[in-house]
């Protein structure tokens, strides 16, 4: 059994393969292969980004008219890792691997491609043959072969740990997700294959919508978590499957005829609509009967072929056994059969029984092929009117992500126009902050901006509990339709000098060196994020060097050498520096802001503060007034009411009682966090106990008792 597949044979398995949108990556890979040193490749990328496709493109490029002879001379081989280790016998596996290495050694300019390197390493480790990596490295050092190892991002640490020479012998190629026209070209190419499979046309608007949705949103669905272009292709495939099943449940034109029947007013219109409904249903029923008939004939033919093939195998085995028997061990009749079998075999003649079975199999196979052609023609006829549209893709993604179609369908400009109003629905008493924030985001998205910097960056100052974190969540929900698009880093976890390694990865020689950093890995998975760095004054000074690079260059290089971009991110930082000034009753709001700004200027370097749009995006939050607190508490009670309405309980709080409660309990030092916490600890238990201990349902009227400073159930 051969465990190596030549490049031509591997490419023949995908006869319509064509690499598009990866010209620069292909050129880079080719240039590495013709080097003298470090001319093997460690090809790393997230799952679905197209590492294997790039290697197949390398093989296909040998047939290009302008292909350099340096690449044409390369002989590419794919290793079948699963087949190599399938026996589980270490002796057999070692012998097989030695034959593989022998083939590579005998073949000039050979290049071995291992598709999933982690599987190869773990399989070798499990059976005690990890020295296979040593053998590969030795072959590379002695110039006997070159190797391309494909790996996913998360497996890079396992691979680099497997041999100390990998970093010297291999050049790391970080394959990122395609963008813009390149991504569109790749998805269009893949859409043609989906069209052939589903036999349904795909509108260009559907392709662009799939790319837009899967680039902007990150679904937690396992099948949609891979990299581009796989996410877009997967969404199109799912949408086609759903659309296909729905379209094949009902006659074409029936829905339109039914709609016309509902709108019909005159007797003639009703009759015409009903006639159209009947005609559509009759045509559909006829097509269904034909499909069922073709399917039955197809199935019967396939079963007949299987039975005849089994009978043929038995007949040929019987004749083969007869040929082996010596003359003195067979009867006269069996001997004549054996003699004829020997003569017939020598002359290349088959017995009548074998020939008859082969003729019958050929006849059935011909009928199956004819039947299949008729089935395909009928399917094409039924699908000719079908086309995957933008709306169908939107509905499918809505089902996957849980985001409403209206939100997904909302134009980006419409979202930006409504941004300030949407933020004000959640953030009370901070209108000046909302205005500055929304204007900066609108300018970044529509107006002039530096593509080498984050979209926008902000520093928030102010008392605790005034909405600094909440406004970042609200921004994520408004712009990206999902609060979970906000990635929060609590800087109290980065107080030590070595904490910077958690963001960009540990230095060489330390545990976890190959794994990369939390921040850089997160940005590689989804560059379209809102990043919140909370309470930055707690971070170690070395962390601010990372902040400076993000804010000024819009990119970071992790310890493994992979570069990530922050150009699509919005950066929000909060600090408690200057907090006492906001709470000082002797200072006006303007004076408190000025004092806080002076304090942060003493705490942080000027070059750092200047990165926030020349300090224009350093924004001070105001101390919340009572009317704003009352709105927040009213929102909390409305949330309680919506939750417990499902249990049959209607919670009501008079406005005067709510105001008295806020006046008694609001503490500016705690901010808006104190009152919702009080409600959760003192009011919700009343409702929960009522649900658990009695069957009483209906209205639950709460009144505030100023004497006890608590809510009570109003007696009726």
C-alpha cells in the first residue's frame, strides 16, 4: 500500500480545482521553496483559511505558461497520515515510513506535504515513533527533500515543541484570512461548486451578503467558527440546503396563486386564481410521481447490480479454486471443468457463466446511467426557476446567530445615523459623552481615518458606576448587534512585570512560548472587535508600551512572529485616576474635569495621552443626578416585570415610591451599581418566595416604606 500520493494524482481528485485570490501568498511560498536555507515551510492558519488549497495551487501552478522552471522541477508528494498509522503496528508503520523516506530520497527536488501536522505528531507519539520528526529534519538538513507542514494556529505550540531544529529549518508562513476582492473571488469560485451540487443558481447579492455577515459577525455555531472563506461558503451551503428543501415541498407558482386568490375581488379573478392553483398542483404532482418512479427504478437497478456482482465473485472464486485442484483429487466432471478453466485462463477466455453475469451487469449499469440522466434532467427542470437570493441568506444567518433579520438587514449608514439615539436608550445622564463617542465613531466609519490605526480610541474618566463599561457594551450592541463582540480585559490581572507576556505571548524559553498571547490570538480570530481595557492604572508600566504600539501603529507582532491588525477595532480604556475630584461637592463639574485631567497628565506619559485623537477622546463622565438614577431604577423594575410576567406575576411600583427609594439610597460614591444590587438582594427574594411558597398569581403591588427604607407588598 502506498502512503504517498503524487501531486498530479492528488490534484486529479479535484479536477475542477482552481486557486484564486492567493497570488501573493503563492509567490511567497514559491520563493521559500527555491531558497538554499530554511527552505521548508511551516504553513500556519486558522481552520478553513485554505492551507491545503494553497499547496494544491502550488502543484497546479506547474502547468501555467509562465511557471518558473525552479517550481516545475519540484515533485510534490502528499502523505496519507491516516493510512500510514491505521494498522497500529509499530513495526509495519516503521517499515512503511522508511519506504516513504526512500521514495523522497530517490526523487530529485522532492517536497513532502503533511496536511494535518498535529495528527501526524500525536499519532507518532502514541505508538512510540516520534523519531519520524528526527528523520524528516535529518533529510531536510542533508538536502534530500523539503517539507511543507500544514498546521492550525492553536496547534503551533505542539509542533514547535516536537523538535528543537524546526525554527531553524522551517520558515513560518502565517496564512491570514483573505479580504476584499480576493475573498469575493474565492467565494465566487466555491459558489460554482455549490451550484453544481445543489443545482440552484446563486445570485451575486447572496454571495456578497454571506461575506458581509460572516465577516462582521462571529457566530458561536461550531460549523460557522472557521476562518474565511470557509465561513461564507458554509453559510451559502446551509442557505442552499434550507431553500432547496423548502422549494421542493411546494409546487412552483402555488404560493403566488394562493396570494392572488386572497387578493381577488371579482368572481373572474377568483376563478383564474383557483385555476392557476389547480394547474400548479397538478404539474407538481405529476413531477413528484415521475421522480418517485425514477428513484424506484434506480434503487432496483442498483440492488440488482450488487446481487449480480456478489454472484460473479462467487463464480470466479469457484473457478479459481477448481484450477488449483490436482487431477487425482477431483471427479471426472470437476476435472473437465478445471482443465477447461486452465485452458480458458491461458487463452484469456472467460467461462460462459462469468461472461453471462458480466453482460447482465453491463446491461443493468447502462439502464442505471440512462435512468440517472433522466432523473438529473427532471431535477434541473424543477430547479430552473430557483435562485438563492440575499433575503434567503439573511434568514438563514438569523436562524444561526439569533440576531433578528431586521437588525441584519439594517443598513450600516442607518445604524450610524441612529447610533446616538440608541446609546441614549441605555446610558442616562451622560449625553455629552454619548455625543462625543458617536461623532468619533461616525467619523471613523464614514469620514477620513488613518487605516494604520484603530478605528477610534477613547479614554474614559469619572466616578464609579456612571456607565463607563456600560457604554462600551451598548456600543457593541448598536454597531455589531451583539454585546459579546466586546472583549474586556481587567487590568488588575496585569499588575506584574511579566503580565505583558499574557497579552502577546511568553518570551523564548518560557512555558507557553509557542501558544502566543491572549490579546493577539483574540484579534487573529476576529479583528472586528470593541476592546475594553478596564482600570488601566492598575496595569504594569510595561503594558503601556503595548498600548502605545496598538494606538499608534494599529498592529502587534506576537512572540511567534505573527502580526495582527487592530485597524478594524475600537479601543476603549477606563481609569479611576482623578475619581475623588468628581465626588468633591466643593467643585463644579467643569472644575472636577479639569482637576482629573491634570492628575492623569501627571500619571501617564504625554505620548500615551496624545494617542486619543490628540486628547480630544479623553472623556470625563459626570456624577449621576437623581433623575438619571430614577430612569436606571425604573428600567430595572421593568426588567423584573418582564421576567416574572412569564410566571403570572405583574410587578408594579408607583412613581412616587420609586423616587423616594432613589433619594434615600443613592450614594454617588457607588453610583448606579448600588440600587440595582439593593433591588436584587431585597426585592426579588419577595417575588421568588411568593412563586415557591404559594399558588398566588396576579398583580404584585410594591410600596416604599420610608421608615424602614425598604419596599413592602401592598395589602389589597
